[in-house]
C-alpha cells in the first residue's frame, strides 16, 4: 500500500538523537509537511538527484537560544535536509508542484516535490514568513552589537545560482514520479472494447515519433548549416596557415641573409630578435588555428551522431507504422467476425420463429383433431 503525503499542518515533531541535525531541547518544530526531496547534482549543477525514495516529513524548526530558523528533514536516521534560513535566501516555485532554494553554507540547492499546489503554496508562505523573521532577528542582533562593539560585516551572500529546474515534476508518492520519467496510463477493458483503444494508442505513438523526428530534422538542418560554415572556415584557415608558413619561411631566409651581412652586427641582432618574436606570434596563431580545427572536427562528429540518431528514430517510426497496419488488419478481421456472428444469430432467430409458427400450427391441428375425436366418442 502506498503512503499518501501528509497535509501541511502545524504540529510538533521531534527528530531522533541519531539524526545528526543537532536539534536541541530548545529547538521546536513549528510547521511540517510531506514532500519528495532532491538535491542538485554537484558535478553538473543541472540535474536533480533524489535523496529520498518516497515522500518524507519536511519541518521548520525554531531555535530560541540562537534565534534562528532551520529546515530539517529525516529519512530514517539520516538527515537529508539541514538548512538554516537566512535573509538572502529565496524559495522559487518552478512549477505547480515543485520548488527550490539555494544554501551556500551547505554548498547545494534543495528541491521539494509536493503532492498538490496548495502544499507548495503553504510551504512557500512559511518560507517567506520565517525569512522575514530571520531578517528582523538579524537586524536586532546587529543593533545590539552596535551598542556594545563596532559593527561587523556580513559574510558572502547565501544565494547560489539557481540551476536548470525540472518542469512538470510531481511530488506525490502515489504516482511515484521521479524527474524526467513520464507516465502513460493504458486503458483496460474487454476484448470487444479494446479495438478502438488499440488504434488510438498506435496513433498517439505515431504522433510522438513524428514530433521527435521533426525536432531531429530541425536540429540536423542547423547542424548541417553549421557544418557547411565550419567547412568554409576550415578552408579559409588552411589558406591562412599556408600563408603563415610561407611568411615564416621567408622570415627565416631573411634572418639568414641578415646574419651573412657583415659590418651591421647590432642592427642584424635587433632585426633577428624582432623576426624571432614575429615567428613566435605566428606559431601561437597557428596553434590556435589547429585547436579551432580540432573543435570543428568534434562538432562534425557530433553532427554524424545526430544523423545516426535520426536514422534510428526513422526506423522506429517505420516499425510503429507497420504495427499500426497490423492492428488495423486485426481490427478489420474482428469486425468481420462480429458481423458474421450477428448474421448467424439473426438466421438462427428467424429459424426459431419459423419453427415456433409451425409448432403452433401443429398444436392447433391436433387440438381440432382431438375435438373431432371427442365428438365422435360422444355421438357413438
């Protein structure tokens, strides 16, 4: 049985001592809800990594001793969220059921997937409320410090660059939706009711592959144009490379000629130094051109890979069309069977009606015969 996410409500939750959150006796939970917890991938800073297999409790805590607010979530005995709210933090709603905030102290970005939009709105309202309370507490603390000592400067801001966020990400545990895993419910029914859903499902699959193929065609056209432009640039750079090589050879010859000239040693040395610097600059330019050529070769290879993906999708589309045709043939055969069955039933019904009429006639004749025999018996 799947566990339904809890409704957000104000209640007391005390994490166990093994959670590693440092939740003391004076730190009390002031709001709790249920959500799927994610963290940003530290390597890519773009992809979301789930830190809980199912919806867990996420709570706001208030430490009256230090006058700070924290967001804490436990998965068993493991603390998967331990974030102190600061005035610089911002909670961003990236979809109807998903929100995120950055914590520079933990050097990560947290994401929460809720079961409904109302849960997300409630959590965001509490975040803004406690953020404002943290700001006021910070200002009061600074005022106290100004009265006793020189004002101290705050450290670096806590906000991190918000990463790419998953759209259409649901936090419900019933749906078991993780980022980037779409769901396609399939209809169920009796054999006689599955003919139209088969055709509808095949049409949806066909449209899906056609859309992907169209997108790949667009990407392929862009890559082809970039490839043509890169090829033209490569030819131009090769010409420039040949010109630089000729210039380098000419300069080397000029250096040799100047070294052979006598009576002008100082001038020759200065010209040699200048020529050597020019040669070094030309060699650096050649190296940069070679690196650019390598990059263009990598782009060409990527374009080839996209072309292979396009061909693979075209094959899949063709297979889908053939399956669609096979399902259409099966549908036609079933319709023919149904029609023949209906015709047989109608013929059988007509035969029964005729037999019933004949039986009624025979019964009527037997009744008349009985009456006649009875009259003969009575008259005899």
